[in-house]
């Protein structure tokens, strides 16, 4: 006899309202159906009503976790439409903030995952480490979450030499503290017990279903949009992080290793930071079509913009990474035990507010 | 019993329609750096156990029933704390087609914490404020209406009260 269990929308392990209708046979999940719409606002429509410069700050609020990368992707789109050349310094600064954002997002995800499998101590420790990164962001932009530092044509804020020193100091602290936690995440018996072999998806299937980000790289496929070298990634020696096994543990390991990688990228970008302007002034309105892709912590986001020569966009479409990851998630869930559902959901690090906008 | 509640309010968090910015800042409050647990605040998952409801984000056509449901399940006396500008008026999303308005249009709000997102310090302040209101409600005293006037109709956001404006991001 199978039964239907609603999981969410208000659920202790989910910070966001996602509902899954799980069909269970005893403890085993037979199928899962997502029910969405709890955080749908209609942001894409609102973006067509505001002018394209205001939109930069509206788009930032698509999602509070990867806010900087959303505004960066949007700005890159408008820059492509209007043919604006971004100054070198701004490109490097964008990498710095984007990677800081990736770090805080991955730490957040790892902490919530630890909470989902009941390792509360680890959750608190990871979130404590995350504050180092938050301090670095606050010192450089004045805000913790909504940085508001990206704008069309460049960036609005600069990182001075002292600020760079502070950020590096914070990164050193982070490295020291995270080393201990990552040992627990990688090697602890109870963590492995909950993660290894859970929610397995092989590389081929993940690719077919359109998985992106750590969900894809955890299954052995080296696809990361930073490889194309947008912003300043092309000059920074970037190599994607790949794990083979395709289970929750592999996806977690991708995040842990990416944290170290992001740290290296921030250090490198700060060391190479060229002198110069922060922003290219521009005139006129966007027209034409552009599609931009940016690698966010959860995977690749696609922005499609269409301008019509006025100050309002014709159409803005955002395909977010979690949207792409939901189909693979439903495949991972089939055949798992009910207590593993929360762990599997958090292993793709869902961001519902992006997905529904 | 009354003392136990005011010394240790249990908080349930509901993400209504938010962009996550407020949620992650609220979660950051619970963790060691800000540590609301030193005030006895405990984060619970079940609204039936909670005294304080923390709402982030505005209300949309779909989740207003869920919000009402969560609110109705909480035992009396209860206090609602709205974190951020979104639950006050709809904030930046006020003009979206799917946004009905602030949380105040569905359930009574006792404390508003302004900011987009508010700083964790301001959030802690809001919860401590809520504890005072909870105590008053328990004693059957009248409570003041919230500082931020809530407009249930769509429109521009009202300016936050001056003494709280300094805490805004
Ligand atoms: S107040 Fe700002 S940060 Fe908070 S949910 Fe609304 S838009 Fe996001």
C-alpha cells in the first residue's frame, strides 16, 4: 500500500517553502512531485515596468544568497546589448565579490546540510566560519547580503589596499577554521554514514536531465561556466572541481573543494588587481537580444534580455540553476528512504526563491 | 509558566515570499556570532510549540492561506515579528502582480524590523521587543500598535520610524 506524504511547505529543514508530494511504500519513496508557487512574486514582469538601471537592484533581490551574481549577470547582459566595455579593475572586483558570495553560499549550504542530518554542532561551527566571509563583504561594500556594488558598466565600489588586506586576513582566518571543519565533513564516520551512496545519479543521467553546478560536477562531468573565462576568470587559472561518485557525499565534496578554490581565486584576483577606472559611462537605451550565462554557487544561470530602444526592457527571462536541478532531484529521490529525503534535497542546495522569482 | 515563556520564547520561522536575504540573516542570528539563544530564544519547527512567529517576505496569492494556517496553529498569546521591508508593505516587490501586500493584510503584526535585509542586531532587537509584548499580552494589558504603519493597499512604502532608521542597512 502506498501513501502520500506532503513534505513542506513549512518544514524545519527547509529555509524556504518548497512542497514535495512524496508517494511512499513503507519507508521507500516511490515518486516525488514538486508543488511550487509559494514564493512566486512575478519579478520578471516587474522588471519590464521599471527602467533598466533600476532593474539592477531589483534583480539583485531575485535571491538573497547569490544576489551579487544575479546583478552581475544582468549587467553583463545589458553591457552586451549596448556594447559597453567593462574596465579591467571592475572585472577583477566582480570576481572578488562573486567568489566571496560563492564561499558564503557554499558554507550556508554545508551548514544546512549538517543540520539536516542532525549534526547541529557542525552546523553552528560552519555558520560561525561563514561570518568571516560576511565580514569581508561588509568591509568592502557596507552590506552583508545585498551588496549593491555591481552596476551596468562596472562596479560602484572600490576595494582599497587596506580593505584588501582585511579581506586577506579574513581569508586566512577562514582557512584555518575551515580546515578543521572540512576534516569532519570529509572523514567523520557518522557524516559518511548519512551521505555516501545516498541519492546517487550517474553522470550520463544527470547530463540528460540538465543538471548544473555541483549536482553535475559531483557526477563526474567537468562543466563549469567559469571555464569560458567571463569577467576575469580567463586570466586567473581556473580549473573546475569534479567528483565521480554522484552521491550526496560527492556533491558535498565538490562544495568543500570549491571553497578552497574560491579562496585561491579571491587571493589571486586581489593580488593581480589592475589600476584604473571602476565604471564605463554610457548613454542611450538597450536594444536587441542577448543571452548571458554565469556560474552561480548552485550552477549556471541563464539570462535572456530583449531591449526595444526605450528605457524599459521588452522581456527578461531568468533560468535559474535550481530549476534545472529539480528534474535530477526527483530522479535521485526515487528509491530512497524517507529520512534521507531532507538530506538529498539539501545536497542539491535548492534555492526556491530564485526558481519561482 | 508565564515566567518561563518570557525567559525563553520559542520562535517559529516562516518564509512567506521572501528573497532569502532576510531568511539567511535570521538564521545567522541563531548561530554563534549573534547567538539569540543567550536570550533563551529557541528556534522550533512546529508552530504549535511556538510563541513568536517570525515572518519574512510579503504575502502572495498562494501562501496567504499557509501563513494564516501557521498563525492559527500557534497557541495564545502569540506575537508576530515581521523582518524586513517586504512583510511591512511588499517592499521592492509591492507592484508585482502576484503580491497581495504586507503580512499585516493577513495576520496582525506586533513588531516591524525595517531594512532590506535588516542587520542581525536589529533582528535580535525585534525579537527582544516581541518578548516584552508577549509578557504584556499574557498579563492582559493593552499593547501599542507597531511602529511602522502598514498599508494593506498597494503603494509606495511609508518611511520607517526615525529611531529605527539608523539600524537600516
Ligand atoms: S526585505 Fe529585502 S532582503 Fe528581505 S526579503 Fe524583502 S527584498 Fe529580500
